[in-house]
C-alpha cells in the first residue's frame, strides 16, 4: 500500500510539471514576436524597385543619379537596367523583376506602343512610367502612374523662340532643318509637330528642306548635317528633338566651310553640355527637361503606390513637370 501511495504522488508531481510546461509555451510566443518585429516590422521597406531606362545617355543617367539619394533615404533598393531602345529587352527586364517579387517598376519606355505589354509583364507590381508617356487610358488608381511633361510644350517653346528671331530679322518665310529622335515614339511626334505648329501660329512659313531621324545621337546628327551642307541648300535654323543632336549639328558646322555656327540651332533637355553650348552662344536655346525632378518624382510616386499613401503633385495619376526655356540670358540658373 505504501509503495502504491508513493507511486501515485510521483505521478501527480510529474503531471503538474507537464501542465506547467505546456502552459508556458503560448505565453512566451507574443514576447518573441514583439522582439522580432513580426507585427508590422516590414513597414517602410526595404523595397525593391527596378528602373528600366530607354537608353543610356546623359539625360537618363542624370535622372538615375537624382534617384539614388532619395532611394537611400527611403530604404529603396534601386536596380537600373538599360533597355537599349529594345522592347523585347525591356519586357524581359520587367518579367524578371515581377518573378523576383519586386515591389515596383519604373519604366522609360523603349517604345510608347509597348506600354500595355509592359503592364502585362509587370503582373502585380506597381508601375511608374517616366518621361515617355503611355496612353493615359492605361493609368490606374493605386497601380499605374506617369511622371513627365506634356511633350507638346517643348516644341512649342522652340517654335516661339525661333519665331521671335525671324520676326526681328523681318523674315516670314524660312528654310528649316529638322532632326528627330527615334521615329514612332510619342515624344518625337509631339516635339516635332508642336515646333512646326508654333512657327505656323506665329505667321512663319517654314520650308522643311531637311527632315530626318538621327535617333537622339550626336554623331549621327553630325554626319547627316555634314552631308546636307554638301548639297548647297541653305537653312535659316535647325530644330532638334534633343541637345545631343543639336550638338552634333553644331560640330558639323564648326568643321565645315568658314567653321562658324551660321544659323540658330535649338535643342531640348538643357543637359550640362547643352547649357555650356547655350552659354558660349553656339546653341541658340534649349528647353529644360528636369531629370532631377523626374527622377525624384518617379520614386515619390513609386513609394506612394507601394505604401498606399497620397503623393503631392500627383493628379489623376499624372505627375506633371513644366518645361523652361533656356537662353543665354538665364542659362546660369541651369548650370551646376
């Protein structure tokens, strides 16, 4: 009997110990979760954002450089890839980011017509289109936004500037050489057409004695204009869709004949080298397309989409940045 009583007592003690052990496990779990930050600890990043640039040139590089401080300050891991103006390459980049679980993709479209395909490739990722405008019908609340400028304003500034020069010279009919970026892009069409329209609206009859694409490239523009000068045709001004092509035209003039810039040459972007040319008087004007504002704006919008917060300056999913005419009178304001 005594042995049975001892056995019962030992069994009771062990049972109490086991119950105490089982009771302690759930009590410890909240403390562990609180320590590791499992309750909302991921808020504020780190976020992974891909940036597919249309092509590697000074403007896109300036935009990328403007993004880096904002990305670092806001715990964003930014991965930049060059699409090299190729739609298939860009779609592959976006698909890879989507498969890797990126939070957002920033897209400088290789071709404006590929925007819908980009969105399909992006899947659940947030998308910010920048600089090259997609169809505004594709923008979506909380999912897809655009950061950039109404492209017609760039050409309008060029046309108005040249019209004033022609009016001061008493010219109502002029010969114009037009250098365009990659054909088929929305910004090329709008910059070109709006420059022509501004001249016409100001009563200037323009004969376009040369009109071709140099695909944004300085060397191509230089070669093409050198060949054009060999025809003996005269021009009163050269309109270029960007500064790089304008600089190529200027270089061609400097290496031909009397080696002078013999007519106004106008560009767009107001890059560092473009502003330097405006200051020295070889480029008549440029139109400031702000890569810093566009770069910072894209990441602000991407962060707002990811976190579901409002973004100052974003209206109807459009973050609009106004252009500014850059001439010799104000170029110092745009030079670093």
